[in-house]
C-alpha cells in the first residue's frame, strides 16, 4: 500500500461513503465488522484474499472472547463447529501415529475458570470461526468485500480517503469517517504511518501443512484434539480439520532460523507427513502450505488520528496461551462501542483516546505472559515460571484504570474481584424469566445499570433523557432475579441502595455504594464524564 500522492495517477470516480472502513478480513477484522454492524454503524470491510483462509491458525476461542459473542447469540453455533474431538480436549504424545505412544495429557484449554465466567474455552480453529463471524456480520448489515485490496489511504481532520482495487481490476475510492487497520503483522498501513514496534525478537517461524490422507487405521480408538509427534525425521503437531470429511488434517512444524515455507516442495511436505504418521506408503495430498513468525512485538501507538490498529497489526504474541487472536477480538470490541458512541453523537471524540490508553499497556503485559509460557514449554527459561500469572488473571483481570494511573497494577485476580471502576464486571448469575444467565449476557452494545433499589430506574430514565444515551436499568428482584450463591451487594461491594454502571464492553464505568441525594444528577454526570472525557460546552449538556 502506498500513499495516494505517490501512485502517479488520480482515480476519477465517485467516492463511496462509509462510517468505518476495515482493512483485513481475518478473525479481528470480521469481529470488528460484526460488533459495529450490530450497533447500527455503516461498515465496509475489504480483504485482498478472495476467500477466508483455510488455515486453522488460532486453535481456540478464549472464555473472554466467548463472553463477547454470547450476548449476540453466537455461542451455540460456535461450539457446534468445534474442531473434531475438541470435546475431549486431550493431547497425545507419540513417536509417530503408528509408533510408540509416549503419553496422554489434558489439553491447556480445558481448565476451569473458578467461577470467573459463565462460559469457557471453545476449541475451534480460525478456519471454522471466521465463516461464522462473516455470516453474522453480513446479516447485521456489514459490507464484506473479499478479493478487494486497499491500495492507499490518506486522512484529514474529517475522515479518511482510501483507494480500493476491486476483484475485476478496477479501482474505487471510499470516504470513511474512521479506518481500522486489521491487516496483520506486516501491516502496510502501520508501516506507512511510521508506527514502530517494541518487544522481543522473533523466536522462530511456524509452518502449517494442510493435507488430505486416510489415517483411520492409525487413529482408531484414540480421540485426541492434538497429537504431538517427535522422531528423528519430524517434530510437530498433528490435528484433524474435517468432521464430515475426516481425511482433512494439518501438520504444524517449527522452521529453522532463516527458513521459509516456500522452500518446502509438495514432495518434501509429503515425506514429513509420512514420517509423522509412521507409514511410508500412505497416500498423501498436500493442499496448502503457509508459515508465520513466532514473536512478541507491540506497536508503539495504536492510533494515528482517524486510523486505529487492531489485532496483529497492533501486537504479535506467541501462540502459547491462546492470547493473540483473542486479544485482537477484544481490541475490536473495545474500539467498536466507542466508535459507535462517537459516530452517533453520544460521546465526544476524546473517548477514542481511551482505546490506545487502555489496550496498549495491556498488550505489553499479555504478550509477555505468552512469552513466559513459550519459554517454559520450550525449556528455554525455567526461571520464567516466577513471572507466570494464572490463566484466569490474564484473560479476565484487565484493569483499565491502571492505565490512567488510578490503580497500581494492570492485572488483578478475578477470583477475588475488586469491582472497582476500570475492571471487568465480576460475573454474577441471574435468572431472566426461566433462563439462567450471566450479567455479561446483558451487554448488547449499550450501558447497563445494575441495582437492587427500584429508585435507580427513574434515575436511569432521567439520565437517558438528559444525555440521549440509553441506559438499560436492570433492577434485581424485578427485571432479573438473583441466582447463584453470591449476592449482588457482595459481588460488587455496594450497599442495598447502591448501583453499578457497566460499559458496553462489560467493564465498570462507575459505582455508588449507596443512593446519593440526587441519583439522576450523579448518574448523568458520571455518564458524561465517561463518554466525553473532557468538560463539555454548556450547550452540549442541555
């Protein structure tokens, strides 16, 4: 991608118009399109590849990501599309499939969340998850264009102009209010903006071979999610891709320094597959080969005026822990609700400054936790264990207030939540009609006020009228019923007349231990402080 001024020609076409343009149609870009479209934001996504990638890449959707998809009704569909044998979650270690077994162990993604969340890991590759995200994004109104490349972009104080190359080779100009760069770890947009990265050097390169072979006789009676293979010829991981077409598999290998997957011919790949299977005569068809860096690097900035980085363009994390892609989806969710509020005129543009302020420091911390797990698993740094934080803390303990220097740490233990503003709302089991739900199932793109005292309903209604921002007041004992063993007051550390204002992303914006003298006025002020970030002109407050 180049700047428009350097391409040597003008594109004289009527410009299309969209509120948000997304560059990149992988897991993060598709999630951003889904989250924005569900909030009624005009969204255009472009992806230079013609189709969604065949490669599974990220093999698991984290509980926090599932927590974001649940309110949209996607959880059953995502779970139904899990990778074959995912329900077992077992990992087998072998010399080869036909050779000696070296043991079984529980997969890393079946750990309990200790009551932190109502959902859990879903073992689904990106090749299975992304079509679901795309389908629902389109159903919500997003315009997804595969085979369409973003050639250039320029921004001014009012928006971004982009030139697109369409599948037929013609070019189109698009005018957008904002651009989300979800164009991967080699982001051309980030490079052209002059945004550098910081972090550790590249640890290695991972290669995945997609292939077809009938391995029935070698796997019969052994239901594994992944199979670690180690022998004199190959060290890698085998995984089954197909459910109905059970002959679809992948083999993941670590490349040597300086190696590229392009040097591996189909014949060489087939040899490695046969060595992993332990059968030199098995018929193998190699469908595709790709590779990517194992690294831990974070962009120095996540925003340049009207352009935002998300996912791998903003941060690269080792695969250990399953943090990278999932953290990118959470980038998209954090940014989507803020863009929606600003575009609807419900928030001031300064709200968008909080995207970088909240996500960048956490990206550094989470990337380092991925590095620690990689070093431990690889046996490269046993001392890394001392810096290891529990999985639930890395997934759910994000503390946005710490980014504003209001608290001391970026992560807190979610099994003992503080419920302080800036932290994720502690999970609370509720009953709605005859259905048991989580408090996070209430998050449908707007603010939620949770309280036990009915007087907060009128306060929320008044604050909505004054600000134009919908507040969904949920009164316990009326709108929803308490359920489970933990009370609202204990979980959120408020009194019987207290209340908690929860942001659209499930993080606490404000809480009041008791009922203030002017609950409507107090709630209105706190909502404005959250959304405008600076003192508003008097006219905006009327």
